[in-house]
C-alpha cells in the first residue's frame, strides 16, 4: 500500500502514465488527456497535488525526438480532466497561444450539474471578476468585471441532475464553474462554487471532452475527443450516456 501511495511521485511511473494519455501528436503539437486532481504546472500557490507532482513534471517523456520537452499552450483547472494542448517548439506554442487568445480553438466541455436548466439550450453572459486578493484565482459574478460568455445545451437528464455540453466563447478563469453556479445549477463535485464541501462529493464533474484546433492553414482542423474519466461515468450513465 505504501508503495502505491508514493508511486505517483516516481518520474518513471508518471512518464509511463502520460505517454498512455497522448491523444494526438504531430510536428507542432500534442494533445493529451489530463487526469483530474493534478495541477498542470508548478506555481506559488496550490500548484501541486498531495504527492508533490505537477503534470508538467512528466513532459520530458513527451519530447519524441525533439531537443526540448513540449510546453503548455493553455491550462485546465487542477480538478478538470480532458483535452490539454501542448506546443512542441517555441514557434508552434506562440501560434497556438494566438489561436487561444483570439477564440479560434473550439472547446466543448461535458459537465454534470446539480438540478439543471428548464430549457434545453442557451447562452450565459455574466461578467467575472476576482473574488478577493486572498483567494487567488477564485472568481465571482461582477458587473464591472471582464465579459464572459458560455453557450450550453442539455445532452441528458437524470434524477436531480443534468448532463450539459458547455462551450466557452471567452476563456476566463473558472468561467464554466462560476457561470453554472450563478445560474443555480453548480457542477457536481465543485468544492469552491458548488456544494461539494458540504455533501462530500469527491471529484469535479467537469471534463474537456473535445477540442478543435486549426493549427495548419493547408489542412483541416485537428479534432480530438478525450475519453470520459472513471469518476464521471456513473452519473453520466444516470443521465442517459451510453458509453464512448
């Protein structure tokens, strides 16, 4: 048991795991399936999980013959799983950064929320601002904040919950989590904006399901789908999901 607990900090084990999570590879980028519960990068606060590991610690294993490891082209929250894009060299990373900045990359998230909307689709437009200085990245609805827009549609419904597809038009920190909570249907497992701290739900039910990247002008966009993580399968099934 002790060996299993400590193995997450073993670079070899982490490298093997991340290699198995590569969903797409070409000369410019990698798309990997980020596991839930681990931060993508090291940082000054809340940057590593309890084992002391950040996801980028394993990027050395993803060089695939290039002189340097790939780097993050964007980020996902610590507790969000799914499609994560890495640039394989400096020029590619810069190009990807511009695509993300200008909203050229299509992103679809799956979420299971408490309760749910009365209608089957809609748009949320609620500006967001920082909650306070002490809470770092935490956000709140703020009429004087930055514009934030999320499109959503219902994919299925279950007892006391709803399966949603969420498409962020803007890319604000914690946008999907704050928007869902502000509408009265927080994401299951959200310990910041939802009820997980009270109910004890162990993991956030938010998954970066699909990403579409127009990385090359002369080729069709790269479209990648990440498999549903184990912790979301039961509730998605209750909402009508039939599997991959």
